């Protein structure tokens, strides 16, 4: 790797905050870590945690960096296709992105 290449290709932050944590946020993060290790790609795509993305309720929320894609309602069963997406092997996660987009739109409207 040259020094101009990014340290990571993508970093996925799984929320374990007051709303997402009790909805199995840690289990989602654990499933992500396990999947990345199983595929031997954790040096390129990294799991992480955050405490609140401001999109609380209705499931575990997450964000993919550096692209800034927000996901909502993520469950451990979503992880294989999430990692497929990270690797460019599948289409965008329209259902998870769509749920997050709805929440973001409501937040934006409430600020007006
Ligand atoms: S606690 Fe997860 S978005 Fe707020």
C-alpha cells in the first residue's frame, strides 16, 4: 500500500446508544466484525461503534464512512449483504437506506 492510499476503504459505525443499544446494537456490531473476519477483509473494512446518530427508534442505525450512507433498522441478518455492498458485490441497501432517509427527512422538516 502506498502512503497516499486511505487507511481504510470504509468504516461502518453501528449505533449502540440509548435507543439502538437495547435493540441489539452490540449484536449487530459483533455480527459485522465476525463477517469481516470470516472474509479476511477487516484490514480494509472496519466495524466500529457510536453512541447516537440522532435517528433513534425503530431498530439499530448505522453509518458508512467516508461515503456518509446512513442505514436504519439494521439486524444481524442484514450483515452478509451489508458486507457484500461494502465490497462492491451487491446493489445498494435500498431498504435500510430508505428507512434512514425517511427519518432524516422528518428531522429536516422538524428543523424548518
Ligand atoms: S441511539 Fe442510535 S440513533 Fe440514537
